[in-house]
């Protein structure tokens, strides 16, 4: 499909979805009416800038079914997102929605090179979270054998990976590292397992983390992006090029905006990612602000696909810490920590305010095998801490105090990464 | 002349030292001498023990940050001024001592020190006929 054909299709679908929510979701009807917009004002995809944004708060405020467009009789599945504060977000799917989701997920797996001869373990949580079932349906659709491992009981999972010759896995990148660690502890070596494809998502990760996972599990790791408010995993996927994630843009239209002024940004500039669902029936959303920060890429990919690509998630606008007036993302700290072999891929940021001045402490874990006799004096440990502090300062532009922790003492998150303790809010 | 010392990174939190000591106890390792170089947030726990290689492996398997370091072990008569004499000989030879500590073993004083100038220290100890002990001496157990 040419770019022009894609734009025409997107424009047609956008008009249809606006008309659909206008007639079926009072929330959107009132919003559009208050802005003096009717569905007929939306004819091409470029008209999208006229539409209002939808926020996580809108979803919470309309809990549970306020933004649902389809009648309850058409809904065949309901997922709920993990809300740490306030109401969870409820998303209902019609049969057609599940079909679109499954097809989009199958596209992702095909791009990863997964086929019917693969044995594929889905190690996202099954349940209210969209990860497990979303990936599961896609694997079944392409005809690979799905192993619904879910999360928990990592040792049993590691044994299955070895004994069944599992070739693919979908999980969070931090779980992949945890799995690698568990296997190493159990004495399962890389040549005893046959993993070759990893679909990693549900939390931001870095190139350094990819290199580490690929090395330790002996697979090729691909990004799998999604969010339940839009669909679930399958919104975008990396191809063999591992250079940006192709967006299933015939169903999910992406924009990147300046999170402060809400102005759309040109391709290549980093801002907040916004999605409009173009075909969804259950709970369509217009210009949903994901809080994820990234940039969009145009142009044909090395794999031949022409769909727009998104960069890695560079942070969450929620996660962004403002320390002494400087924007700091935990992912920046992560990339520095992972670039030094002496440290394990775990870290914690502790932000505090002492005498009206913000302080940042970064806790890192010493990697056991790098604690050698050269480090048996406080002077040597201090030198290591200073080396990390200097790198952090050059990346973050603010000073951080480094605290070295013993191996295995920083908690490894099994789900969404939680790497920040901000004591200023308490 | 040199013996194996275990160097262990421990955080200044309750329980971390106990964990290390429990592992050694369960493995039947005897601690002969120990010292802690501590800072506000962590410490380097240095210890001389029976079977250092096995102790090292047990700790390593338990996930502890542990290293084996070669340290010099001089044997001194248990009399005032003997440690001062020995240290003077070493420092007069321009050998810088990274750290040192002493303990009593079998009625003798043992002076442990670490230096990066190992060959030079080796020569000086022989030239001045300083007494020293080896790994094997410790394995035999103290007889006081
Ligand atoms: Zn591509």
C-alpha cells in the first residue's frame, strides 16, 4: 500500500470513527459540540488536529463504561489496566476488536520471524492485564504452539524452556533478565536452550538492556509496544532491522505532540505519543495521550515496510522527575548503569529535598563477578562510585550521589519497572 | 609468605554481616582473624580463615560479593615494639602498605599487610630475615 493510499484509508476511517463516537459516546459528543465540530468537519487524516485530546483522567472519570461506544451485548471481553491511584481503566472489546487485535499481534510475530514450527511461551501476566491474552491469541493465529506460561514460578518456566525446546518468548524485558539470572543459578546454560526470538514490552527498555538480554539468553530481542487503552500489545513492533517499531497505523493513528503546548510535532522530534483508534468498536479513543515520550520516523525501512515507525520510549511524561529544575528520566540513569560492566542492571533513584535543595541518590548493585581483590579497599570502591557519578553527571546535567549496594539487594521488578522513590512528595 | 584473605563487600545494614558469618559457620570454616574497613554506607570485611578457597566458593555460591586477596603474613615475637620494627623495615624500603592489621596466633603475633609492590616486599622480607607464615601453617590450627 502506498503512503497516499494509507492516508486516504486513515482519513476515511477517521471520519467514520468520529461519526461513530459522536452518536454513541455522550462524552465525545459534548466535547465536539462544545468545540463546534461535527463529524462532517473531519474528512481527511490531516483534520485530526481539530479533534480534542483524551487523557487517562478522562478514562478514570468515566469509570467504568462511560467511554464505551458499543452496546453491552456486543462486548465479549473486558480488560482492566493496573491503576495504582484512583479507578482502574476498563476496556471492553467487541468480537471484531478481538479479531483486529489478534491480526495486529500476528503481524508483530511474523515480523519477528515466528512461524508455525515455533513453540512460543507467553510470559506476560494472563488476566485483567492485556499482555497475556493479547499475545496468546496472536501466537495461536499464526499457528505456532503457544505455551501460556504467564508470570511466576520462574524455575519451572526455565525448565520448560529447556525441556520443550521453546523457541520464542513474550515477556517484559526485566522478566527476561530475571529469567536469565534464574537459569544461570539453576545451571542451565545457553546451549541447552533454543530460544531465538524474544518479544519484549510493557515497560520501557534500552539498547544496553537488549544487548544484555540477547547475550544472556542467546536470542534476538524485539520491541513489542502496546497499551490497553488503545488495544494491548500489538500497537507497534520491531522488524529484523531492530530500528524503530512499525506502527499498525491502519488501526492506530499516531501523533507526537509537545506535552506542554499540545502542538503536534514534526517527524523526528521527541514528544508525547498520541493515538487515535481508527477501527475500534468497544471503546474507541480520539487522540489518547499515552504519556510515553518518543519520536516518529518516516520513510521505507530496510525490511521493505513503509509504515511509520516509532523510536524507543525515551521515558514517561509521568516518570519525568524535575530535580533542581532539570528534567530527569530514570531511563537515562539506566543507560549509564548498563554501560558499566561492574554494575548489575538494577538501580534505584532516591530523590529528596534537604534544606530546600533537591538531592538525587542513585543506588546501584555491584555485580558479584566484578568484585575482585582490586576492590578490597574503600578507596577503590569510592573510585568506582566516582566514575559512575561522573558519567551520570554528564548525561543528566545534575550531580548524583552514588551508593553501591551488595549483589541481589535491589529488588528486581517483575512487572512495570519501579525505579524511583521520590521522598519530596511525602 | 603470602596467604589468602577473604575480602567481602558488606552494606552497613543490620543482618548483612550475620548472613556472611552464618554461611561460614554452616560450612565449618574457622575464622582466625578479621577486621572491617568501614565507611558510612558500606564496609570491606577482611578475614583470615581456615580453608579460604572453600570459604570463598561457599560465599560466592550464596551470592556474596567476595574476593580472594593475597596478603603478606609476618610472624613476630609477642613482645612490645616488634610490629613497629617490622613496619619500619618495610617502609624504609619504600614499600607502600595499602592496609595492615595484626592478630595473635599460636603465641606469636601475626602481622598482615597488603601492598601492590609484591616482588619488592618479597625480597625485603628475605633480605632482613623476617619470619613469615604460609597458608599451610594456618591450616594446622593454632596451638596456644
Ligand atoms: Zn522494518
